């Protein structure tokens, strides 16, 4: 199992570390456009192998896509990160050109690859890859909902005063501060609805805090977060590599599901060896349906800025 991660910045390097530590891949290739960065981070990570008990081989390359040949899964984190006050949508002009070039180069050397898109605005970048490559739609996945759901569960556990492992919940919709749809109605603590433990007002606050989770960290850090995004991507990679049939909310091309079509947006999906193997259609109530439609309209508006 060979995994390539394009973009050796904080998110890419974090993803490489988590994939290596989980020890399911034989090789991880880090690739970056900046001279020596991927090689340096790969070497640094390899020097943790005996400390962290993994045998995954990590190599780095400066913009040499031939080193990625034969990759089963490739993660695209390339592009400029968010700065304080910047929306994900504002990154579109620069990142679209980068993602288009990266995906083309990856497919050239690994025609059977499954692509996981992380670059922002993520739903639109995932849509771009669908429109500019000939890969089947099950092999193009956007990582957003897995991260948003992890942040949602963190906020829920905080509000409940319980361990995170007690909590389950999901965020669907667009990966943006206004487009996320945290499904508070379906969130549970050990199968009991969380509404049995906290008030509606507190639950609404959890939802709002989740939606600005990325912006909150960007303000604190001065750049985008990396630990949770890296961990979220590694979860998707492992589900595909190990054929786990796990369900993650992720950005998928819709063709009538949820009454939407010709856009990529966060929905629950089963991930396995064939990539995105099945989209799961939840029974949303009227309020959730309306929020999903609003989110989809926002994503389509951003998609309209692409020069396809």
C-alpha cells in the first residue's frame, strides 16, 4: 500500500505522521514544491520510527512526481493556507490552479489512484477534480465532514462534561463557516440523545462553535490548524487502504441524492477498497433539509467562480 501526500506543510506532514504510526501502509511519499522541505520532514519522521514502533517507509521529494508512481491513494493538501480573517472561499483563485496541476500529475503516474482532496475551498476543489480528470467519481473524495464532525464531538463532550469516546455526532453540508450542518438532533451520548442532558440553547451554541471551529483556530494560531485535519485525513486513508467499510461524512459528487446534483458536498459515505463505495441518505427533518439546501446554494455559488 503506497500513499502519496502532496504538500509537506503542517497538514501534510501531520497526515504522514498519523498514517505511519498506524502502520498500515508500506510506503508514504511526501511531495512539495519547496526545495528540501519534503525530504527534511520525511527524514525527521523516519527518525521517529523506532520510537513510535512503525515500519512504514517515508520518503520525500521536491516536485518529482515520478517518485509517486504506483500510489494507491493520494492526498492533496497543496495550496495557500488560511490567514486570520480570510474565508476558505477567498483561496479559490490560487488554489484552483495548484489542485488542477497536482491532480493531473498524480493521475499521470498513478492512473488507478484514489484522490482525497483537502485544499480549500474543499468542496469546490473536489468538484474541480471531478470536472478536470477522468477518474470515476468513487475515486475522488473531499475531506471536510470527518474533520467538522470531530470538532462537533469535541464541543459536545465539552458541553456534556463527558469523555469524547462517549459521544457520537455528525456534520454534513459544505465545509465552510456558514455551510456546515451539525446534526444536533441525531447526536448521542452512548445512544441517548444529547438533548436529554443539555438545553436547546447550549446545543445551539455547540453547533455555532463547531461551524467556526476552523476560524477560531486560525485566529489563535495565525494559520490553519493541522493536528485534527491530519488525523481526519489519515482516518479516510486507512478506511480505504484497509477496506474498513467505515462511514465518514465526506464531500462527494451528488447525482440526485438529498435532492441535489452536480456539486460536491458533505454527506455520510461508506469508504472501502473501492474508495467512496456508497452514499448514505439520512432522513432529514424540514429544518435540516432547508439548511442543506442553503449550504448547497453557497457551494454552487463558489463553484461558479471556477474557470473550467
